[in-house]
C-alpha cells in the first residue's frame, strides 16, 4: 500500500459526499464547549481570560481557515480530537482530504514555525488522521498533510503561509 497524492490521476469524487456528511457529524461530536454570554462577562469581569498563547493559537487557526477557504478548499471540521491526538483543521481539496496543522508564532527570530512539527508530532498527526478516516469507514480517498504558518505582530495577523503536502504519513502507517 502507498500514500496517494492529490495529484494522481485516479479520482475519488464519488466519496466527497461521504466525507462532507461524516465531517458534519464529526464536527458536532467533537466541538469544544463554548462559553455563553454570561460566562464570558463573568470571565472578563474576574479577569480570567485564556492565556495569551491559547488566544494566539485560536487567532492563527481562524486566519488559516479563512486563507484556505479563499484558496478554494472546502472546510470540513476544526479541532478534531481522538484519543491519539488533535488535528487543527480538516479540509477537502477537490478529491483529496487535507489534514492541516497550524503553527502560530509572534516571531521567526529563531526558527520557522513549521520546524516545530517534528517526527513525534508527525506520528501523532498521522494516527489522528487514521482515527478520522476510521470514523468515515475508511473511504478510498487521497490524503495529504499540510502546515499553515501564521505570523503575528502585536497580536495581529501579519502573514499566513500555506505549505501544501509538507509530509507523508509516518512509518509504519499507510493509507490507500
């Protein structure tokens, strides 16, 4: 077995509806609880906001989602969680399922944000992607792993970089 690329000639468009339908069901099941307006006011009043790194991470994920939608990718779900990890964003690009890791940084002084996706993190993302595919009953679709780098300046989005097909599934895992 080998990992299929989104640039192969074989088409799995007939499974797009399956992916979209299951994505909606997964989105409902894995949505993080949101604060209602009373809880937000209470949190603001008491000064118990989320830590800055978490707010920056959420800002980066929103910016990445907007950028990818502008590029024509179809959003399926965000923050998919399984017992083996979490996937920031999942999109569909024509007949390809795209698993996306978003890296948000306020500075590139030391290293590119994508460099934080090391072998251990790639293995965790691979296993999480396999869990997502298992929930879809393992459809015969092409998959790829992308990284989106979001650079901030004074807590504002300065730049969004999409790095498609950044890595393949980690060994010994294969799909397709």
